[in-house]
């Protein structure tokens, strides 16, 4: 299933701290990289936006992992308004996001929408060595890894190795 634009923004933001060759990295650590990342995601690209996105990312990662309460996200949505207008099919709501925190506010609002519409579908990869997140849109909601080809395959291979090793020591 393809993610909508806001879900992609949220997931991509959460996943800006991947592990490469066993080393954690930060795709938003450098200001210029952060500005390019924001622009590449259709968000305003300013130093203030970059700092807010980095801060929101850290808190969102903690909230999704269960290491921080949702209330920790409050500062990123202060001043957010929803404007109503009457459209062809009824009322249409348009968010008015605070300047300097547009990407951060959008990511937090998307996190909340997922929390309400699909509780538990946004989660950290089950591979303890991975720092990525996933949004599970499958019917059974049982995806465990950010990538079946990557983390899923490694975890299954690791379990198989442990089982066969245990069988040899037991037998």
C-alpha cells in the first residue's frame, strides 16, 4: 500500500536516523542536508524549520517507542488552527500551521491521525539493531520489520541459526 503524502513525511522523518554498517547516522545533522531534506519533502526550508523538524523527530521517536508520553509533542502543535470552508461535498478542513514549524506540526498531526485511525500501526522495527520505523497497513497488522528483505530476513536467519545451534548442543 502506498503511503499518503503526510504519512510519507512522518515516516521519512522518523527514519532519518538509520544504522549503516552498524553505525548510527543522522540525515538531518547537517543544516544544509536538513534544508535539502525539507525541500525534497515539499516543506519550507529554513534553519528554524530544520531545527523544529529535528526536535520533533527526536520526540516522535521516543513517543512511538513508548519512551515519552504523547504530551511531549505539545510544543510542536501550539498555534495550529483548522479552518473550515464549505466545499462541493460538505465542510473541508484546512490546517493553518505555525511558520517555522510547518513540517514538525504536520508530522505530529499525522502521528495523531494514525494513532486514532490505526492504533499500533506506527511502530519501531522489531530488529533491536535497527532504528527505523514502519506503518503497517496490512489487514492483520502483524508486520514486524521495516523491511522484509533486510531486517526480516536477518532476524529469521538469526533465529534459524540459533535453533540449529541449540539442536546440535542438545543432541
